[in-house]
């Protein structure tokens, strides 16, 4: 489904991503984790060429994304849903219109696009707010609309770039629950850049731990966090132990 081979990205003398390779099967959920600045977001943005790698290749269903023409890339991006940290909704459009926009721009008649938008909004629990403007929604509501927009083309690959990073802690849970439901559906290959450790433990089939632009560990959550081999893996194990102890002390 998705194969990333030896991608590399530098900014001047700074190496952001250094020879990263991984693959994701259809229906699989892979979480990319690591400290801030380790290259997670740059990696995921290179998959659909929002960031252009210096070298390497990205294949979706056998098609080399990085070798596509501008028009071919636009078509491919319909097959790669992307949910950003910021919601990127258009303020003058309703929730329904935001979800419809890409479909209508692609040539779909408005009536059909509206039906798909309603279906996607219902999937994320936002159909009752389809006529609301973004400013009338909570941060969690806005992100759920953004998720509905990413689902509109029924993409076989969905990329998530820290989708809860812009939310108040109290709103994080509602977005994570939507993501968990989508992961359970197994309808798409999902790559999730996240700092949400409990979410990764529950939902991810595999964890990629990054540090200083490289993947330093890869495996199931139980393997990576239970038997870490890297310094960053041991730090996550210690964090899990601390969170567990803190929870017990408050009960």
C-alpha cells in the first residue's frame, strides 16, 4: 500500500530526516513518535510531497509519488487524506461546505457532494453542526470537520500530523475516539504522528520511534515500549511507568 524508501531532507547544514524507510499495509495503523524536532512531521509531509525530499522515493499502490507530474500529484493526493495540526477550514464556509469543497472543485455535482459531506460528517459525529461556521464550533469540532474533509474521497491512505496538538486537553479525547474508530474499521492505511502515548498503545499496530532524523526502533507497542533498545525507547518506558505510578497515587 505505502512504501517509503531512503528519504532524506536537509535544511542548509541541518539534517531533518536521514535515510528513513518503512512500509504500511492496507488497513494497518502505524504511529510515528519521538521528541519534538526529530523529523516526524517532515517525514509524513514528504509522503504526499508537501515537503520535497532531497533523495529517496515514496510509493502508493506502486506509483512513485515523487516522480508524478503536477496534475498526477493532484490526483494522487485524493488518495492520500491529510489531517493537519491546524484545522485549515475556510471561515466563510459552513462545515458541510468545507467538506464538499474538494469534491465540487474536482467536478462533482453539488447535490452528490452534499450527500457525501453529510455521510462523512455523520461518521465523525458532526452532522448536526453541518450548517455551522468554523467559528461557531469548538476546537475539537473543527478538527472533526477537518477529518471529515480528509475522508471525503475515501482515501486508502490517511496521514495524521499531530492532529490533537492544537486542542485543549479536554477536547483531545473526542478527536482520539474518532481516530480509534477509523483505525478499527481497517478501511485505510493510517500513519499517525503523535505524542499521545495511551492512544499509540491502544491503536497502533506498529510504532516507529524517531530520534535526530532517523528511525531508532520499530515494532509492536509491546516490543518497543516493553523491551526498548534505544535511549528514546527507554525514556518512553520510563514515562509510561511514571504515568502509571501517578495514576495509582491519585486513586
